[in-house]
C-alpha cells in the first residue's frame, strides 16, 4: 500500500474507531493506530505487505494502563483479497466501505457506532468453505447411526456459540448371550443372559445401545471419521470378562451338625464356553462445538455428553 493511500486509510480508520467511542492515537511504525474504549484495546495496521502482515498476525501485543495490563486485539485493513490471517480482525473493501459509511451516519445522528470485533475474514472464509463441503457427497460408506440432530439444534443444546464439526466416532456394537447353570448342594444357579451394548473404540466407555437403527450408507460431506484405538479382540474380551463378573454369584448354605451351626460359601461362575458375543464396528455421529469451551452433543440422540467421546477433549 503506497504511503499516500496508507495515510488516507489510516485517517478513515481513525474516523471509524472514534465513531465507536474509542480514544485513538497514532503509534510508531510498522503499526498505524492504537485505540482504547472501556476494557478493549485495538492496534491497527493498514497494509498490503505480506511480510509485515505475517509479523503483525503472529505477534501478541498488550497495553499497560494504571498497572492494569490489557491484551490488545489486532485490526488489519488490507486490499489484498488473497491474504488471510489467523489472529487478526481482518477488514477488506467490503468492511471498510460499510463502516466508513456507518461512521458518517453515526456522527450525523449522534449515536455510537457498533463494531463487530469478533470474527476475522479468514475465519469467515473457513466457515463458508465448511458449509459448502457439507453439501458435497462424502463418498464414504459406513455402518452408522443416522444424524437426527441438526447443527443449530446441537449448538442450542450445547449452550455454546462456536464452530460445529460433525464427527463419526467408532464403536464396537455387541450382542451377548449366556446359557448354562451350576448346581451346588440343593441350589440351582442359572446363568441365562441376553443383551446389547457398545464400547467406544477410542476411550473404552461402554454405553447401552440397540443396533437396530444402524444403517450401511454414505455419511454427510465434510464429516470427520475418527480412527479406533482399541482392537475388536480387546473389546470382545472385556465384554466377556465383565459379563462373567456380573453373573457370578456367591452362594451361602446353612448347615447344622449336632448343636453346631455353620455356613458354607461357594462362588459360582458361568462357564466361558457358554458365552457368545457377536461384535461389529459401528459409528455414532457427534457434533463437537468449539467456542469458549468445547462441548459434544450426540447427533443421533440429541444428548449433551458429560464425558468426551474422544481422547484429549475437555467436556464441561
């Protein structure tokens, strides 16, 4: 951006910020302006220089006022449409034209200009790209439970505004049966059992789940498929071991010999060979919403998850 053009841009940015009730001052190169209002501090750079912008984007700035340190937001105005930043509020021609016009109107009617200082242009581009990807076919076919909860419904359930991503979490869906019995003295102990469930193939959390609604079909475009960390054999062995523990019974029998009374205890377990477990991999859709905190919502049931489905995710 040429010197004269940069000066005009700086003057216009000052007009905009002052209309929003900021106290604006010029600062030394390579920056242009600093602005403070209440507890908000903004540093402004007007430039098309990629190196200068990259340095501005990666640098953290703070301002000390009356022994109180404030972290500064960074506002970039550039005419280069191809430039994107990760840590700046980025304005191009569209935002510049909008806010200069609104600043003039605010001055005429004597009101404070409201600025959106939250979303960068780069983030807006990323969100738009993600939305476009959702409409594209994924080409990935999985045995999975259907997505019954929309993104907006998940965000309302989570209570957090942020970017939502649809993730398919791997589970081992299992159906178990147990038969047989043991007889001890005059006691008959049956070990009959039948049921469904699922084990998260990443963190090992077990849930009650009936597999009837799972379908082998293509998942939505833009969704992420997570890889399992637990092998099918490990999951099956855990199911069998937990079922044996659950069906194991301790039998106490009273016996009398003369004037003496005593009790005999016996622990009876089902025979492993009488237990069958059918296991298959299935995926459960989950909306992961990243805002001020990270929350997860089951996209099949609509349940707000109290435990993370994935390792390394903190759920509040």
